[in-house]
C-alpha cells in the first residue's frame, strides 16, 4: 500500500474549486472531467452528492465494472439504499474529521480514503471512536466508488 495523503485535522466538504468540478460533472456526467481527480476528490464528490440528495450524481460515481465490483446496484436499489445509509447524515458529519488517510494499492487499481469523525459516530449511535473507510477503484479513465463504499 502507498499512502499518498495524510491530514489532521481535515474536512470532507467541497472547496470552491471542487464545487466547480462537481457542477461541471453533473451537466452531462462526462467522466473525462474526472480523469485527473484523485481518490480523495471522488470521495468528497460522492459524499457531497449523497448529502445533498443528488442520487443521480452519486450513482454516476459508482463503478459499474463487474471485474472489480462484487455488487452493482440498479439505480432503484441505489436510491433506496442511499436513503437508508445517508438519510440521517448532515453536512456536519463530514465537516470535521481527524486522521484522514488516502491509500492507493501497489497495483494502482484500488484505493481507500479513511478518517475518524466524531459526528458520524453520534449519528450512528456509536460511543467509541472508530475509523470509516471509503473504497474506490480505478475504472476506465477515472476513480470510481466501489459499492458499497463504506467499511467501518
């Protein structure tokens, strides 16, 4: 594994420049716009889409490549599952995080973005600190979310 980024403290909210990338991507869902995006940016775009109930964009960021994904939801399944998983999470859940790490496997195909967020722990009813790990895969010409994205 190769650690490519580490930050503490951190935020998973979009910056102004990242919001512009998001806004450009949602126009036609052109994956070429995300060709230079790193795993952290894809994670942030996905979290933003889910937090704003933009499930169409969230679904576009999910890998549909059967070589890598063990489960690829239909769009309807994704809508139902995303409401269940993200319906209770607010912007504050990603605003403050600690011990952010981005790791890319030696093969360059798989990546994880992991962090600790006390707000997510509160929402999920967990008492102790735990790490959340978000999974991605290099799919065609850009990073994509490996569904389901979270391991905790």
